[in-house]
């Protein structure tokens, strides 16, 4: 019995010592992988690729971007959740991270249990916009017309069930006590194309994806989902100032690692990321995607996720949102 206790104690000591050494030595090998749950060429991917070069310089280790798209970001999140908790596999994601936990009942991971925050780095403004021929030019007009019987006047597109645009619209629908008709697409690109083509009159999606069509006069901006107006569209009001005080449904960008990753490793990654986002080229890339730099600590990010999961779970229940 004494031998068993001694052996167990020795193994525990060795494990603790090994863990602390690996944390102290991090990053002693490469590459460090930023796992992006979206296709190459999108806004999230573009920001990750600006950040990885700067992180490589700061950490003096190769940092690469790997795209594992599909299932609304759940494939990439599951991949990271099941990775070794050593800091070499990092989820680079949007707030689908919180949305998916609220939306799907049988995920192969639990967002809060299996992952921990590293750093909040930015947020992307979303926009409610319309085809120029749509009857409503303001949010108040849209909601007033949505009370009528004409289906087209209450129909909007998004990048899919559970997308940030869908949840932003569902939250507005709940606050306004409206009954809207949601047309989900498999990605923002097809949704934008159909609104430009006047097959669907309205859309809620990221500003970065809509901006070129707005500048070309192919879409009319109605309201942004952020707490403050976007500097890219300073004359476009927020949803908050359009009758819904406190409304704020920006899409954040953040990094996560497996839950058991040592604190020391998370701290190294957090400090390196905060230094990287100060670089002008990284800030320019975030701005080019109609985003702003918005930073937060690991603890603040975990608290944000916890709050959002509760908020989004309520939206799912109140709006009767069903996954595709």
C-alpha cells in the first residue's frame, strides 16, 4: 500500500514538473496552428493571416493558418477542443463559438467545459441593408411594414441558420415583437447575391461583405448592429438609436485553446497577441474588414462567452430557432 502511494505521488510530481517545464519552454517547437473555421479568402481568414506573421516574429516560432470550414464553425472548434492542451493548436473564431453552444443540442464538445479564452482581438460590425427597390428605407419603416400581411415586406436573408446575422435579426425581432420571415443561405455570398438581384428584399450580414455593393448603389444601408456608428458609414444609424436602446450585436473575433492548457502558456499567447494587434498592418487588416480592434483578457473573454451563451440560449428559445 505504501509503495502504491509512493509511486502515485512520484508520478504526480513528475507530471507536475513536466507540465511546468513545458510551459516554461513554450514555444520550443513548431508550428503553432491558428485553426480558422471558415473558408480561405473570407474576412476571418484575412485577419488571421495578418496576425500569424506578426505572432511568428514575436514568439520566434512558425505560426500557420489552417482552414477547417464546415458546420458553422463546429468542426474547427471540435478539432481544437480535442487537441493536445499545449498551446500549439488555437481556435481563431467569431462568436459562432457562443452561438453554436446555444443552438445545437448534441455537439461533440462543450464550449465552456472544453475550451478557454486566450484573447479578444476585435469586432466586426453587421449591417441591416436592403435592395434599393425595397419599400423601407429606415428600420422604423421596415418594422411598421412588417406588421402587415405582405410577406415580402418582412423577409430578410442571412448567411445561414445560426449565423451572427440571423441571431442579430432574431434578437431585433424579439425586442420589436415582430414576426419576420428568415431566408437562410449557405454563406453570406449567395445571400448577398440574391438581395442584389432583388430575389429577397433585405439582408443582415457583416458590413465588410456588403460595403462594395453599397458603394456601387446596389444595396441601401438601413442600420448597423454595433453600439456606435461605423466610421465607414457615419450617416447610417445604429439599431440602438433607431428605437432599441442598448442593442449591441457586433461579431467579435477571438482565440481559444483546449481547457487544460497551462495558465503560463495562455499568458504567453495572450501577451504576444496583444503586442501583435498593435502592429499597423494587423490593425489595417481588421479595419479593411469593417472591424475595430477590441481587446480583452482570457478571463474577460471567458466571461463574455458565458454571458453570450445565456443570451443566445434565450434567443433560441424565444424565437423558436431550429438548426438546419
